[in-house]
C-alpha cells in the first residue's frame, strides 16, 4: 500500500468523498537542499544513517544542479574555503537566483570573507558564511522570492523555514484561497515567513499572524513593509503565549492589542510534523472555520479526532516529496452546529 492509499484509508472515517491528489515532478522540484561536506564531496545520510558521498542531486532545482559541481570545484581548489568547512546549503528563488551558505568549524576572518566575495562574483550567486556566533554575507543575508502568479514578494534566510517544493507552493496557496468563503479577520499560527499570510491578506479585513522563529518574523516584517500592506499585524509568540492572549494576557509584542480587538472568521494552522499541541487544539476550537495545513497525515488524523465538533469540508493532498513517505494536506474544517 503506497502513502496515498494509507492516508486515504486513515481519513475515510472523517471524509467520505474522493480526495484529489496533486502530483509533483519526481526531479527538479526542490528549491532548498542541505549537505554535509567531507573529503571534498557533498555528503548526505542514507536511510540507515550511513554517509553517502555525492556530486549532484537530481531532486534539486536545475539551477542548483548546475551550480553544485562548479561550486564544489572552486571550494576544493581553495584551501581557505575548504578547511574546516562541514556544511553547504542551497536556496533558490523563482528567478533562479541562489543563496549558498557555508558553515564552518572555525572563526571567520577578513581573508575568508574576501574569498567569499570573489566567489560570489565569479559564480553570480550570494554567499553566507557562518561559524559559532559569527555571520558574514555577500548580500543582506536574505533571499527574495517573487511569486508572480500571486503578486507577492516573500523573503527567507538560511535559518528560516520556506516551502521547498517549487511547483506545489503556489498551488497550495491557491487551494487555500479557494476554501475561504465569507471572511472577516484571520488568525494564523505558525505563520513562518508569510508564505500564506501575504496572499491571504487580500481576502481578509485584518490578519493577525504569530510565529516563534525570529528569522521568520524578520522576513515577514520586510515583506509587509516593502509591499506597504496595512492589514497585517504580527507578533513573535509561541502557541502557549497565544493561548494566554485568549485568556486576556496583554503582550508588549502585540502592542498591547487584545484578541478581542479582532473579529476572527478563520484560523490557519500549519504546524511541524508533530502536529498540534493541546494548547493549540484548545485555541482553534473557538473558531467556526479551521484551515489546517499538515505535513504528516498520521498526526493530522490524530488531531482531527480531537476536534470532535468539526468536520472536514474539503481536503486535498499535495505530494511535496515524491518517492518519500511524506505528503502535504490542505484542508478546511467547519464547526458542526448541530452537535
């Protein structure tokens, strides 16, 4: 039984209609990849935890695939760049501009920074250098990504989460938009750098977005400021703190606004694979419409069981990671008024 059959079988007690599955190209889809570096090779761990030495990765975007051997050649021929280098990460935007991060077990110095600047110009990429408590970038440390079909500009850093599947990200956003119906205000938990926040803001009166990752908040803030969006408020709050805000606690990070200042019609949650915490479950039970985006169908189904007064009104599957056990779910849960 494949992962799609397993997911549909698990969800059949909650949703009886057919579930549409959005497939992804098997190769060239991934715009964010991370490697170790050892013995002049890129490295990854296999399923058994053994190190694999590789020179290319077919699931990566073509622009990353083209860059990988050329970058490796440059690093291997430069003693300053290769010494105590242990990690090489790639991020690529829709315009095929690439941000590379080189992570070291040594202190950064002006010499290695100058080498990074030269390499950046030769390969026409941006480079971040990282070591313990030290950071240098040939740009401002951020990679912008203009999603033309949605008319939004997003930002990411090498330490913020960003949807990795180049093909599915806009499709998932458009599917979410199609679920909305009548709207007032939106509460978004786990908003990340604003992948859903910015495009959805066009359909709500006000959006209050929360996220606990500082890097993601910086990216979201920049997008809002540059796009001059007036109806998004955001705060660096944990799920526990959002629960406290619903109990009446005032936060300076919310500019002392209260949850009661909003007229929420929807809540959007996009948690990690571990799913929703008990605090978040308690929060979202207060809403009539829950947009639940999940990257693990097992924890998703577990959480659905806890939301007994809600039904799945619509759901789709997105195969974000072909040939793996993982898949993504976009769904709308609505309150059962007669229970």
